[in-house]
C-alpha cells in the first residue's frame, strides 16, 4: 500500500531521546485516525500516553461539512489539492495544511472544529447484559463490539457526549428494564487509547 520496502527501513532507528523531548514539548498530539495511531505509538514510546490527543478524522464532522468520506487524500482532493501520501512527513504536512483550510458549511478552519471537539468530555457506556438479539440495533446506533480481556468482560460499547439519552435508549429499546450500566468519563488524555475501555 505505501511502497516502503524492508530494504528502505533496514538499519533505520528512531532517535528515542529526541522523540521524548519533542513529545514533552507538545500540548496536543493530532493524528488522522488517532484510534489506529495512538495505541501503536503508546506501545512503542510510552511518552505518548501522557499527552492529550485529537483526531483530524474523527474530531471534525466531515459529512456535516459536505464531504462524502474522511480520508486525508480525499478531503484535500475535494478542496482542490493533491499530495503524494503514505510517507510520514508528507502525510503530516498534508494534515497540517488540511487543518488550516476553511471547511465549507461552517466556514471556519478545520483546526477550530477539531479543537472544539477535542475539549469536550465524552462518556464510555458499556451495554453489559444486552441481549444477543439486540446486536443489529446496537451496531446501527454506533456501538462497537469489545471482545474483552482477562479483567474486562466482553460487551457492546459506545462513546457519547451525553450519557443520559443513551442510557434511556438502552433501557427502553434494548434491555426493557431498569439498568445500572458502567459509565466512564473520557477526555483527550485517554480518548483513542486502549486505556479508555477500562471502567
């Protein structure tokens, strides 16, 4: 997909001390698809776990802004720009360029929308005990399956800004009874990480 061969990276290393300094100086880490990048980077370099994160894919409502998809190359192409992606530096520069552009519907810079979204507190709801028959309704509503771990039971989960309407929907449409479900607040410090799944 990216055309990077084993020969191209053989013998190359990341300067860990320099990376640690750069990350320490950052107020916010931004990635396009942070849900993919953050867990991987935290496993390799724990310094990334200490920082708040935002996502230029998830923290801007691209569909509401008139775009049919959220891929970086597509978003730029729809605004008249092209870049040769799948190289780290090129992708980073393209992402910064995208965030500096005005988005069509709200007429504000994409960075403004991203920062506004990143500052919001959200809530993780785990639909513990949801019946198997509700899986299609849960999926349609945006729930994702969590296969669990040794310390966390498997269940459907969702992240929402306001937990009350979601808990009411689960009570009325899924569980059909009063329920007490685990709800965990999430902010930019643990959003997109694997830690946020622990309640």
